[in-house]
């Protein structure tokens, strides 16, 4: 139970910090502006590319993990297209909130 609570706090903290940063970025440049800025220079293109590769790897893990739990990964994968890393963070939070204590699902991956 203790590990689960720590993980829940980590997921919520990451969502809050990332949400605050994303909100400031949206207020400053808007949703499309984030993509424009992300593709403006070779340096920002590299970061954008790195994020894309990371999300593809996370997607592969998420699909496998969802299959093991007999749930659909599609809502999280579709949301990832527009919401980026918020989607896998919400999946991790949801995964820990719905895990049955003592089951494999409740254990860290």
C-alpha cells in the first residue's frame, strides 16, 4: 500500500507540474504555437523528435500493459496525439487507482 501511495503522489505531482508548465506555454504561444516553436530550429526539432520517439516507446509499453489488464489502450493512444505526455501520465494514475491490492496490477512494472 505504501509503494502505491508514493506512486500516486508522483503521478499527481508530475501532472500538476507539467500542467502548470503547459498552461503557461499555451497562454504564451497557444496550442498550435507549441508545435511551431517546437519545429522552429534544429535544436527544438531535436527535442521534438526525442519526445516523439519517447512517446512511441511509451505507446508500445502502454499497449502491452493494457492487454495484460484486459483494458483498451486506444483512448490513451488517441489522447496522446493531442495531449502528449499527459495521456500516459493519466494512464499510470488510472492504472494505480484501479489496481486491486495484492494483484499483479498493483505491483510496480
